């Protein structure tokens, strides 16, 4: 009897912190910034790595995390502004340079991921603001020869009696004071910014007027654009290409072989694109030419028959199953998925003898530095990462091997040119790093009340964490905990006395990596579909049944009840409509969704309304939480209805949005989001509600039609010209 | 050399006639508010106006613009950009933001033609513009609000 695999995201985070040596020193000022200070020392106050206050009262906030749409540009700034009592209108926000000072407080590299930015910085960013405020108050108190406790702060001023002084005026005096080791934080009762409704996103103006700088917008004098004819699948080799035709395209300057293929360098995108098209590379896919979606699914099923490594194995589930009153045997399949962020990948590199400068939208600055250092031979601190806005990511810019940065550095090194790689949409859709396809098969026995008493499960799919930075904590005895994320730890599973959960992990050459919500992107669909099938088997209402399952999980129960109430669960619907519910813990938050759908005669699905209840602990930026719920519901619906990467003879069959469709405005349901008021520690938000959407929709389809969807996507669209 | 009029200014650019307008305005004129999303007229991130028509600049050769005027997000007339941008800020639409300028350029055509668009009008006008972050509900609200602002201004 063993129970090796009981690791939730929260536990994962804790154990990561332990294995990586815990927190790093928060208040060291990185070297790159010291240089800037040296130039303007007399008019800049830099109490720590996250904050600079100028003599002009400007408050510059440096973000250790990247902004990709999840809203941390605003929410992290709120933490500093709150404790600093800053004038909200004087804030300027920047991505920090790559430096150990900005290492993630848990992951111990500079990294944005796991929906962890807000909660991992909740203390550090507030302390950064509070430290600065402390020093400014001390400076003012010294100037006025009063006690600091006779001073208060408000909106960028220190005030004492009838005296007041702007923060900018105190810059020199505050800079001369010793930085305290620790400072008290505000009583939450006195918060003016955190948790308030009125806060608008700080990056919205520049994203609306077109001035926001994404990686794609970087242009450097003398820069060439590189487009790569890229290896279609891992292990393929080049057999033939037409160098003369590519070089004959006006504007094409150079071809270079790199580990990922052949790069065409040209004066501009259009010439590079025409050159790449003219190159007509032919590939030998070797063993990979046998990769076909049908045979992969057959192999998943064969592996499920065979069994795998046990993540949990207690009691005697087979015997208990035989004795169970109700018996269910079912399986769920979900395909490979591309992240497809709106901004195709790109990376600009300027390499010289003594430094390497990189401009890109990335979630993994330290990994990128290390990759560039390894390729160029330069020390890590001579690799400078200029993080630009990310035009979406959904995991595509959080890649273990820094694929797109590595490739750009390879090209710069091989050519000696300032180079910007640009991926076309086809390159993005076909370029891998997919959410792996997964099969989850269950054999579950229920007692007379409908409670599961026997749980047999086999899950089959490639491992995302193997070979990555978190392998040591995430892959335990051969079981990638992210492959069964949230399954064995579910409140109604973890205490079942007779259970066996197995994992079989194929190693295929299909390139896989992080995709929004990682394991939860497929495990929640399986679990929440299964729960509905269990409820149906015992003739219980899906919400009532979940109330029984979640009775010892109060926060999950809370969002379930709130979503049921706000969606008027149980009231009669027009004919042809159905409601479906899904509720799950994800990234340290709890989300329940109720979808209301109808299915037309031709089988097409329309989602009319979604009611969302979210308990993310303290909601620092409530409207940001609402925005992430709305967006994730759209992202999840797109996935449920359409998303699928398929293979034929080793090649990806999808190319662009015409055969990898994305949800459009007329398909977007009305979304109503309700936040559970809470003072619990903040949880994650960006990935908290993606996984629930797929089963909320399929459960609603079942309610409307009696048809159970066990394979995604629900609706395969015509593949057009593929 | 190709003569172009962009946002009221005359330019002379040395580019082949088949180069899409998108890459001319982004790479040769430095107007990077217009975005590359798909290169196949599928996503609308590259939407600009050509003589007042909304076009997908990623597939429109620059030769098509000779003798006509291109308007980009940087040069959108105030009577449209003001209500739209004010509404977009009020509703706080953007997430990653990459598609938003294309959304606004598409919405500008709708708003110019229709002072009081219905939800269906919005669906018809905006379904060519993808937002991968899923800000559609806010785009819809912002267009309704922009129409209100525009109507009350005239």
C-alpha cells in the first residue's frame, strides 16, 4: 500500500520553495539599475529593486513578472501604490531587467507562470512600497524635526499638522537614510486601493492607441528579419532545398543552417517570407513519418489497457467495484492543442563580443539568459533581456527550452547580424509546444447513496514536466503530477479507501509544453464529466450530487452554491435548452461555472449564458478578476468547440485560423461573474476557470439533448485547404 | 518608388508592389500600432482604412493604395477615435492588447455607418476580428457606449 502522489498546486509550490532554497533577498538593487542611478543619483530615490521615485514625483514600478494580458501590470502596482500611498496618476510601470533581484519568490528563477504572480508577490511588493514610505516619512520628520509618528502620508505627500511635502522633494534626504530590515504593513481596514472596484488597468491607454510596444514592434537600425524553415517534428532532417531560388528574391541577404532548420535573413518581413517560400525545404521525418492522429489514439487506448505506474494504490478497488451498487466505466479523450496567442512569436537579438541583448515577450527571463549564455559563451550577466509586452501567451512563451529565444540567438551567432526572428501564423500553429493529448479512463463504483467507494483510473499522455525545471518536484517515482493534476487530490477521491490511479506516459516526438492551466486543462473535463455521469447513474440533480461530494470542501461548496443560486439553477428552461455545471479548485482558487446552451437540429452548439462564481481569496483587483473569468470562459469555449491539432504522416494538418478556429464575438456567451468576498490569501486567476468551461458546456449539452460528449472538440469544423 | 498617403501625410517608399500594406506601414513608416496576426485575412489585427473602407492590410498589396489614402490607428479621425477610445478605457477592454487596435479600427467603420448599432450589427461588423484573450463581451459593451458618446456629442 502506497500513496506516493498527493501533491496539489499549493503543496507543489511549497515543496518547490524548499527544494530551491526558499526566498531570495528581496531588496538588492540590481547592477543594471545602479548604473542608471549613478547618472542621476541626486534626483532619484531607489529604496529597493522594485521602485524608483523621481524628483519630479514620478513613481516607477519595476515588474519582476511579465504582462501578457493577465493584468499584473496593474495588480502588482496596486500593491506598491497602496503601501506607498502613492498618487495613482503618477505611476509608471516597466518590465524589470533580467536579474536575480527579480527571481520569483518561489520558483527561484525570473519566471511568470502557474497563475502565481499576484500571490507570490503579495508580501514582497507591499513591503517594497512600505519600505519606501517609511524612509520618506523619516526624511520628512527629520526635515521638520518632528517624530515620524506625527507624520502621515496621502496621495504622494508626507503631511504633519499644517506642513506637507511632495515625495519628489524628499528624494535626496530619503536616499541618504539606511533601509530598514523590516517595516509594518497597513491594516487591511485602511486599504484605499487593494480590493477596490474603481481601479482601471494602467496599460490600457497605450494598448488602445497603438503605442504599446510588443516584441513584434522592435526595430533596430541595420536589423534583418529572419524567417525559419523549421523542422516539422523533432528528429527530422533536411533532404533538399533550393538555395538559389531563395537568394534570388530581392532583399534576401543570407541563408544559415541552425539546429532548428534553415533561416532566411532579409531586409524586411516580406522578402524573408518570399525567400523562405522559395526555399522549398524537403524533410525526411524518419520514424516520425508514422505519426498519425488515428494511430496515436489507438496507442493511447492500448496503453490504457496495459496499465501504468501507480500514483495511488490503496485497498482493493476491483473487489469493491464488484460489490458496488452502481458501476460506471467510461473514458474521455482530449486532443493536442496549440496556444495560438495573437502575437506570433518573435525575438530580436543584438550580439557583440562582450554582450548579448535580447528583446522579446517572454515568461522565462532566467532560462533565456542561460540559453543565450550557453550558445554565445558569454557570462549570464552579459545577457540582457528587454521584456516587451506579450501579445498573449497561454503558455507558449513559457517554454522549458526557451525555444524561440534560443533559435534567434543561434541565428545572430551564426550570421553576426542584428536579427529579428518572426514566426508566421503557420509557424505558430505548426511549431509545436502543444498541450499533450490525453486519455482518462475510469472504473468507478458507488454506494447506495451514490458516493464513490471504489476508484480505478488510468490516465495516458505525454509528460509536460519531464525534462523541465520542475521535474524534481513534479515527477515523483515516474508519475508527472501535472498529468493527473487535481484528480487524486479531489475532495471526493483522496479519502476513498479502495483506489488505484495509474499513469502511463508515452514518449513521442510531438513537441509538448505548457498550455494555459497545464494539467487542469484536461483533467477537469474528465472529472467533471464523470461526476455528471455519476449523478445521472444515481438519478440525482448534478448540483445536489456535487453538494454531497464537496461536503468537506467548504470553499468549493461555496462557489457551487453561489453559481447555482445566481444562475437560477433548477428553474424551468425553454425547450431545447440545458444547463450544465462544473466546479473545481484550480491554481489555489475555486471556480464554478454554469453554462446554458441550446443545440440546433444540425448539431451546432450555442452557449447563451455563463454564470461564474469565483473564490480567489482576497481579490486585489476585482475588475481584473472579472476580466480573467470572462476571457478564460471564451478561451475554454473555443477549446471545447473547435480546438484540435492533428497529424498526418508526421505533419501537423492545421495551418492558420481557418482550420484552427478561435471563438469569435458572435459566439461569445453573456458572462456574469460573482466574486466570493474573502480575506483569505490571494489565489491564482489566469488559469482558474479555463478547465471548468469545457465540462460546463458538455454537461449542458447532456441536459439539453441527453447526448454525452466524451471526446473533444465537440464540433469538428471543415479543415478547408489543409 | 511608390507614392503613398498615410494619415494625411505623403510618403515615398521603395518597396515591391506586392508587399502588403501592413509591412509597409509597420516596417518602412514605423507605424507599429497596426498588428500582424495571421497574414491570411483571418483575424483582423491588421485592420486599417483605405479610402474609408476597412481592409485587411496583411493581404492587401501596397499597389492597391496608390492614389488612395490609408488611415491607421495612429491617424484615426477624432470624431471616431475619441468616443471609441474613451469607451474602451471606461469599459477597460484590453487584456494582452495585441488585437485591440484592429478591433477599434473595425468598430470605427461600424460607428461611422451606424449611430446606434444593435448586438446583431456588432456581431456582423466585428466577427472578422479575433481576440484570443476573449474580451468580446467588453468589446460589445464598449461599442454600445461609444455609440452613446458619439450620439450625445452630435
